[in-house]
């Protein structure tokens, strides 16, 4: 199968036929993604096949902050007593019919590349990933061993900007 690189969700994209193993991720894409993208509260990036408008994979991210009590120790160093600015990967899902083609890993790589690109420009210290389940957590940890777990929620994972930059240099 031939897939196009991730790009921003457009109004003409077909989300109605998307179905992932997560009902929540499926429902959010169908019911809320276009509105969130249009209001610029969340950026949604999608993958489609060549000459198709059906979304086969997506991720949604936005800006957030992480309270010090929720932050891994390394993120709190030099932070004073202030919440830390982070990019939040809130959702990532692949349509059931397209699992096994590396789309999830590709989307995660795209998120990290974009995070590195903007992180140093806007004052963003980390990438916070909300893993929906233990299975999702294992997926992220397998692909990015540098992720650190929040001390208050095992499903919240953090990648420091400097670690992301170092990882990219070593893998390049």
C-alpha cells in the first residue's frame, strides 16, 4: 500500500469510515477532529492513501503545561516552581485495516520531528504523551526508550526536548 506523509486534516477529508481498536480514538476523530482543527485548539495530522481522502491514521496534538508534581524529576530541574510548557500528543490511532504497515511508528516519528522543530522556537521543554492504555504505553516506550513516566500517572509519558534532539542525532 502507498501512503502519503502526514498532513493537516482538511474539511474534505473523509473521517466517517475510520475505525481503530480504540472506540474513543475513533469517536473523537469522527465527532470532534474537524471542529478542533478549525478552531485551532488542536492540530490534527492525518495519513491517507494516494488519490484517496479516507483517513487511515491520525494524531492530534496541542500545547499544554505540566505541573511540577506531575513532572519527571529531570523536567523540574531549573524550572523554579512553575508549571512546565509542553507539547501534548493527545491522540494517535491507526485504522484497523491499516495496522501492521508502520503507520503508528511513522506518526510518532513525525510528532517528534515537529516537536524538535518548534520546541526550541516557542519555549517548550517536553513532549507529553497521553497513552490511552498499557498497550499504548508499551508501544511508545518500545519506540522511544528515552521517554520518562510521570510520577503521578503511569500512562503519561514525557520526552524532554534535549533528549529528543539527541535521539534524532544518534538515529540520523
